[in-house]
């Protein structure tokens, strides 16, 4: 099965990989299901190719008829086959990106855009000194943050198999194999493909939070612990080369996590689960340090007869519990043995390490990760002193970096809860303490009593009160947070995020709750062991964010707490809910405006701003290329401070493969460095004329979007019947419920299933709706000059260009003809025709507008790689969509058998794989 047509010579290896994987999968299908089934799958694929690539309408009719008459067994086989074609294509394409990147490096080509080398070259080329870059990095914080948001359909078992396929394919690419080795490689691939085929790809059980924790930790083992230190070292070495002196950077980049700490809407995140999450993270860190120390113990076999070892290393060696005669002259090995035993003793003290099966021989535990780093640096210094610096520059240097970055906690875990929960808890505490009726107070009154309690030494909680279950749980969370700080350090649990933050009192409520356990205090001296972070996520909240922060900074008490946090205040911006609230264009514009206004508020208050971007995988939830997104931020909004969520299937796509993971981490760093030193052109980008134009376009788009989604009474019916939202809810893809409340209102539906459902039906509505109407209105006012003006903006303004480019990608993945089939699932034909007709007309307007503004003849005209990739996926995607519609129709008409639901879920899996960023 040749998957790619007209491949360029540079892409020949990709075509070969795809052909190999397709052949192996076809052989497996033949063996497992029979020749007839394979022939039918091949025939359907050929029909789809004729329809997609050749626009053969006869093939379309024949395809629909063939799919409608498939037996159940062949339906399942087809859904599984086409799903795996998409998954295997993803593997091959990721490897090809690695291959091309390596090729450019081997050829000595100029650094590629998005690389660290390119960023430094570009910055120094326009006059930014290496010293300025070093100073910026010294005060920088960059963090991708993993969340458990449920858009990853695949099981971890599948992801592990795909990782094995990637590793085995890489072996063929990186070295010349003998015929025997090549045959062995083929057999290894066949084994994994067969294992995939014989493994159930849909979970038969509901994921628990603990399952999600383990899934998240797998990326630390495979990628972060090994690759992040290498990025640090590359930056240090590049800066050292520019400065002509050694550079040692402080920890400035880490990987954060929400999994086990995010309680907003997830009743299964309990105090016990949060403590378990931190303990498991620590265990992974200790496992890694122990393994690396053991390897160094084996490698550093230097004899004291041949080299002069430092006094510090001799003291370390003397403390080794293991002193065999065979190592009497090998002080480095003895020193590493002592370090290894102390790592073990520390892990045992914290209660987590491989089930406690290894003995630490009574070694003294480390009090802090800095002590372990100091011991390792002592070994490195000794090696350098006797001319063996090269021995300190490999594994040892990377381990020192890992310890400095990951500490004994591995990743900072964020807590998150909805502001409404805090309000009720504080009200109950006030009532129990005989104080004011908190809920009856206005905002000024609330601030007054909360500040009073923050300044008071007394506690509100009493052991004699009977608190409600929700309040008792929140108080237990606070006590658990204090326990984690005492046991693992403040870095293990440094942040508390407030969802739906709408007032200053929302932040003060959390401060009061944390004061109850000693993590926040104003007297006798200020203490702020936790960052309290507001999350602004709806259109009204974004519009009011600057006023809330300005009022917050007007409180001397709060400024004392900010000073305790090194003068940094973090703000989180929500892309998902703002999109669901106001549509794609308005969401992007209101986020941009909020950042511009916040920059001014922070500047006036003399506070360092750190923005935390709550982006999802799909464009409708803030997704899209991270590099372009960061460069499109307003000038002054980055300044070396940025956190970004990584969610659902995007985590696996970015970080399952170590090499791909390193590239994505490097891209995040490179973009942050570039955006922190905005070019003069970027500083002048936000002209009054541009801001006024965007305000006008946003207004047009907002009214059209709100009129459809919130003002059309039957729209919710259309959405629930014309998408697989109810079937997605039955998928075991996350521990969190799909809605905050059991209502039939769009506002109560979580943004993730909202976007995921539209992606499955190939409308992608959250990623474009309203834009076409906005441009149409503007053209009516300005005539054809409007397009010339917008085309110039597309060329010159990074924000507008990124907005249009992401929308173009979404529209390219949409298919209005397939979406029309989903409309037939709506029971009332009048509703279906009226609402789909309106959506279809807006889709046409959006496509025409994008093509006019970009000047492209077809969608993705400037991105041939993505266009080719998408084109070659469509013969697998389109039949899965057709199957899904037929299966949903059967299921909803009464055939609610497990077989039919299983087949529906298979199609959801395959479509998500083909689209890649769908949730």
C-alpha cells in the first residue's frame, strides 16, 4: 500500500517507512482476519483515494454504498485498520522530522527556525549581547505544564508499542544493517504490529486519577529527565562560546504538572490523591538519580595511583558503606557508591523507592537536593583538576543539571479549584466562627473582612464545628499542602490557581484558607509559600482582568505577599472557555488585549508579570504551533516568564519520542528568548489603527457567534444530535466528568468535549465560526480596499498572521460534505437544514476570506508539508467519518449493543489520530 504520491527526493525515506509499515499492517490483517477482509479494506481505501485525490463523484457514491453494507466484523476490522494507518503515519512523520533535522545539522546548514542556534544567531545579529541573554535567563522561568485533560483516546499500552516501533525504525535509519540484522529488525516490527492488532485499543475501564498520574510520569522517564539537562548544557555552551568564558546558568526551565492537583470539577482529586501524586513524582526522580549514580560508579574506575584525587572526593569515598578490597584504589567509585546509598536513604526517608526492596546500609539521608548536587560537583571539580574534564562533561554534568532542575520533587504540582468553592468554604468558616454573613457582603465588605483575617493571628477553623463534606475536603487539601511543603519542600507544590476568578476577594479567600495551615501569613512577618494565581477565562473576565489586578496591587497587604514571591505575580489566561464563550476571533483578540493592558498595570506597579497560557491541543482551545504563538504575543508580555499547558493527545505527540520532545522543549526556549527581546518592528506593531480594526472585526464575529450558539434555541439540540458528544462521554479517556453541572446549557459544558465533538464531525466550528461574517461586514464598509488592508496586516503583524494561519489549518481539516452527513443525525429535519445551512454558509465565507487575505490558491498554500500530510490521511479519515455516522445512527435508533458502541469508539480513536490536534 503506497501511502504517498509524488514524494520529493528528500521525502523518499518517509515514503519507504510508510510503505514498510503499511505492508506489515496489511500482512497482519491478512493473517488475523483473512484475505477477503484485507481485499475489502484495500478496495475501500482505493475508492477513498479516487474520491479524495481525483474528486471522483462516482467513487464517493460507491464508497458510501460499500460502507453501509459492511458486516459488523468487517466494520470493526476497517475501523481498526484505518485507525492504525493514521497512528503509524504519525510515527513515520515524526521520525522524518527528526531525520531532516539531523540531516541539516550533519550538512552544517544554518540553524533552523525554532532552534536554539537560530534564536541566538538572530538575537546577536540585531545587537542583543550574549551578556544580556545570560542575564535574562538568570531571571527566567519557562515551564510546559502537563494536564490530564481528557482528549487522549489512546491507551498507554498503545503509546508504548508505538514508541517501540519508532525506536526500531530509527535503528534502520541511523546505521547500516547486515542482512541478518535487517531481518531481525523486520521481525521485531512485525511483533509489535501484531501486538497492537491483538491489543484492545479502547479502555474497558474508567481511568482513575492515579492512572493519569502514572501516564504523565512516563514522559519524565522517557524524555524530560534526559533531554532537559541536554538543553541546559547546549545553551550554556553556546553562551560560553559567545562570551569567551564558562557559563553556569541557574535552573530556569522545568516541567510542571496539574495531574493530581487539579480539583476544579473533578471530585476524584482528593487530599490523598494529591499526596500520592507528589510521592510518585519524587519516586521517579529518585529512581533516575539512583540509576545514573550506579552507572557513574561503574564508569569512574580511575585509580588513585594514576590520578590525584581532591580532598572532598576522598572524604566522600571514606563515607562509602561498601569498601571492598577490589576498589581500594578507586576513590571515585567509592564516592559514587556513597552518593548512591545516600540517594537511597533519602528516598526511603520519604517513603517511596521501588517498594523499598533495596537497603541503604544505614547511610545518612540528604536534607535537600542541593546537597546531592554539591557532592556531584565535588566529583566534577576533582576530575577537572587532574585534567579529566572530559569525564565530567558527559553523564556527570547531565546528572548535576537534572538534580538542580528536578530536585527531589521532580515537577512542581499545581493546585486548582473553582472560585465558587472557595466562596462557600469561607462563608461556612465565618458562620462557624460567629462572624459576618460573608455571602451577604459586597465586594468592598468582603475584602475588608478577609484582610482583617489575614492580619489576625487567630484561626477560623475549630475542631468543634461540623463542617459540610465539601468544606471538610477543602480544609483537608490545605492541610495536605502544608504536609507536602514540610516533607518535600515548597517547590513540590508552589502554585494555587483559582478558576473563574472575577474579583480581588477571590484571591483573598484562598489566602485566608492557606493562612489556616501556615502557608500564607501577614503577621508577625509576611510569608507566601504559595503563588496565588487568578485564572481569567471568559470574555467578561478577560475584559475586566486589568481592573482586578490593578485593585489587587492597590492593597499594601497583597504587595507584601508579592514581595515575598520575589516581586513576581502570575496570571493565568484561559483559551478554551473564552473561545466557547465568544468564538475564535473574539477569544484571540480579547486575550491579546488583556495581555496589553496587564503589561501596563504591572509596569505601573513595579511587579514582574508571568503569564500562564491555558492552551489546549486544538486551535479552538488555543492550540497551534507554540513557536509562532509565543512570537505573536504583545511586546513586553513574555520577558523571560511563561508557562503553557500541554494537554491530552498533544502530550504524547510532543513528548513520547525523546528526540521530538527535545525539539519541542528547545522550540519553547528559543521562542521565549526571541520574544523577550522584541525587535523594533514588534514594539511598533500595536498601532491605534490596527487595534481599532481588530476591535471592529471582533465585534462582528462575536455577534454572529453568540447569535448562533447562545441565542438560537435549537442550537444545543443540533450540537448534541449532530456530533458524537454523547458517545464521547461513554469513552474511558479521563477521570473528570465532561460537564461541571448536569444541565443542557452550553455554558456548563466543558470546553474539551465541546471542541472534541466538533472535530469528530469535521466541522471544527470553534476554530473559525464568525470570522467570515466579520470580513464580509468589513468589506461592505471598505470595499475591495478592505482585503488589501487585511492582507498587509497578515504580512506585517505576527498576531494577525498567527490567528489567520491557525484558522487556515482548521479549515483545511474540516470537510463540509462530511459534516452534512452528521447533520442527518438530527431528528428534526427542519432544525438540521436551518442550522446546518447557516453553518455551511459561514464556512464558505470563512474559507473565501482566508484565501483572499493570504493570497493562497488553496488552503495551506504556504505549508506544503502539512497539506501533503493531510491529503494522504484523508483516504483513511473520510471512511471513518462515514462509518461513524452510520454506527451512531444505529446506536441511537436502539441498537445499543456493546459491539456497536465499541465500533463507534474505534472510529473516534482513528479520527483523533488522523487529525492529531483535535481536543
